[in-house]
C-alpha cells in the first residue's frame, strides 16, 4: 500500500488559517505516516489512519492513546 494523504474535512479561522483538519493517511504505519501522524495530532488535528501492517511495524503505538486518532487495519 502506498502512502497517501488526503484532507477529509477542514475549517479555517477568521484569518483564513487552518484551524482544524481531519486527515486520512493510507499506509500510515510507513515512513511518511509514522512521521506525519504524531505531528498532526500534536497540533490538534484529527487523524484517520489506514494500514495493512504488512511489515508488522509498531511506529504508531504511541498515537493509539490519543482520542483524535482512529486506526483502521
């Protein structure tokens, strides 16, 4: 599965800055997803992750406790 990132939903504040995003990351346990997911969660965005765990990595284990993180295997 290739890494792919898409914005499902987004809201902007009065200065047209991104205030909130719900982001879908496919291949989320790969290199790009494992770097972007914690960064997006840290700034307050919601992340929906999709991965088949073909290589059995555990790079998203720390993100699982975040209520704004949803993982679909």
